[in-house]
């Protein structure tokens, strides 16, 4: 794989990043939305097999290709599996022209100081080395901010950028994700504190090795313009964060230079019970709407 070609694709390509990284905690909900109830499978192994079948159906669809989808974020278990007889990351890039990323965080601590920090990541160096060897371009690591607590927000950003530097040192590009809970009563004030903290830390990042930011869509349209323009930012992407696809697309289209990295909003309306023709038609409509919002 050509890292420089992938870098250029993310930097200047037209489209969005698909988040296909549902983990153990979010997989039952993802399957239920896909029309598979919890009483239809037994145990984690069967659950993960079913969600892999869902992901395989998505990436195999003719609607899913590099013309509108720039990248895809994978769950760690997916990295060790195959799509249509090829290793997952290799299939995405070689067959679809889609840049592969890997979710590396292991979930969140309980809330403290208005935030949820990431849990430790055992074997991080080995995980990053395996990802690099399999052709992964970058990683994704998520924290959550629930209240406008300056100390908590600073702790989230310090942890994110420390981990981001480890990812950069391993030759990968980090997607730094300090998610703001869309239900936070002081969401707009949180975004003021968050942007201030991001800019201060980005100024210390070498522009030769930029990072990607994954952020909740802001209350004020265009509020992330300074982040989009920052020389140490490769791309600013947005999570759907609980908004419906329609709501997320409307908000996204009002933020120039920010592209989607949706998970639940991407798969909204897809069902295991659909025929392939129905499934592909629904996925194509979803991808097209998110693509149009991302390039608006």
C-alpha cells in the first residue's frame, strides 16, 4: 500500500470516512438496528460473526467504493478477519480504494470531572505494529466530554494527544476523538473550552506529521474553521453522535471543510432481512446523502 497516496486521498479527496468499528458494548445495539434481535444469537463469538457478516455486506456492496467513501474505521477483531478472501485492510484499499483505519481504544472509564477518559490499552506497541504491517493508515481513539469542566476537558486532551504521539511515532495517523455528548446542557460552552484546548495542543504538533480530529457537530455553524485550516490537522471529521442521519447531514452541510465519519447514521435503514437489491439501494441512498453533505 502507498502511504503517501493514502495521505493525499484523505487530505484532498472528496467523500467521507465510514465508521464500521462497533465494539463489544455497541454491537448488540448495532445488530438490533440491523434487524437481528439478541435472542437470535448466543454468546460473543456468534454475535461478532453476525456483525462481521453485516460489515462484509456493507463493504462488498457496489455502493461502497472510493468514489464517495474515503476511508473506513475497523474494529480490532475485524483487522484479523477477511472480506471476500482478503485481509480486511487489504481488501478495502486494493479492491475498493478506501483507506483503512483501526479503532484502538479499549473503552471508557466511568465519568469523573464531567468526562470519560480512555481505559489503558494493553499491548499498544504490538497492536500498532500489527496494524502497520497489515496496511492500516491510521487509528481512532475516543473519549467523551459530558460537562464544561476545564480540568476534565484538559485531562481528555492531554490523554488524547499523548496517545496520538505514540501513534505518530509508530508511523500511523491518529484520529483524535474528544466527543462532546449532544445531550450536554452546556454543549456550546464545552465547545469553546474544547477548541481553545485543541488549538493550544495542535500548535505543538509537527505539521509534517498532522493528525485527524473527529468532533461532535458544533452548535455554531463554522465554529471549527480554525481547526480545519490548522497546518497540523490533516482533516476534521464529524461523528453523528446520536443525531439521525437527516439531522446530522443538515448540520454537517453547514460546516465547510468538515466531512462525515458516521457509524449509526450510515447504517440507518439497513436490514438483514432486505434482499441484496434492497440493501444495496438503501446503502447507496445513505452513502449519497452523507457524501453530498460532506462536500457541501
